[in-house]
C-alpha cells in the first residue's frame, strides 16, 4: 500500500474518507495477524498503516471542528 498524503485525503469526500479508514483498519488487522503468526515479511507496513489511520482521522477531526465553528 502506498502511504497517503494529507493533501490527497483533504480532497476526498466524507464517505470516501470513512471507506478508506475502514479499509486501512482492516489492513492493519491483517498485518497484525500476519505478524503474530510469523508470516509478515515487511514489518514497516505496520507502522505505515498506523500512520495512514492517524492521517485519515486527523482530516476527519479537522472537518468536524470547522463544521462546528461554522454553525
């Protein structure tokens, strides 16, 4: 998986962000499972998945904050 950039995430709709978050969380689950069974070869993918989740959640929180300020 290619690491996501915050700029690219900000261009996505809320639904697309939610879907990307679900996909990335599922990927992290699979990576953790592979790590526990010893099948994971590239352990840096765990770190990348966690950072992608953080980026997506940051964009969602920023949008929620701006919506609350505007209303």
